[in-house]
C-alpha cells in the first residue's frame, strides 16, 4: 500500500518562502509523474505542479515563476520550493501521482501553509 507523507508547511508572511517535502513508500516512485496539489478552505483541490520521471515540469499559471518542483528518485521524495508567497497560496498541500495520467493513490494528511501578516 502506498503511503504519502507531506511536511514543511507553516505560517509565513507574504513574500516569504517555504519548502515542502513529500516522502512516498510502497511504490516504484520513479515510474510516475508526481504532482503537488492544494486545497484552500471552501475550494476544490487543484493540481499546482507536476514533474515527470524525466524531470519535465509543469505549473499552473498562478504559481509559475514562484514555485519549483523537484524530485529525488533515490530517496522517493518530491519537493516544492515556494517563493514570493501570497495570501492566496494559503491551503493544505498534498502530493500524489498526476491525476491526469493515473488513478490517485490514497491521500496523505497534507501539510498546511498559511500566508498571512
């Protein structure tokens, strides 16, 4: 059974930075395009960034130029460096496979990011 454990969230002021990490176990992690998702209060979960097994990346428009996704296949981890954070980035962040390509694994608990002064 695949387990996903996200970490690195917290409270940060607008303009600040955070680095999120996700550790995956129970899967051949390197085979899959991985993504970071977020769910803001009262909103649907959205896919914000993906990285393929070959390290090609894609971002939703609202985070382009501010967020950077990366992966370490040897450690089964995927990370999200978030810079120039805005209040609208406030959400619980999750990692999972790219939902456009594969059935999602069971969600982890996520890591909460709050951007506020």
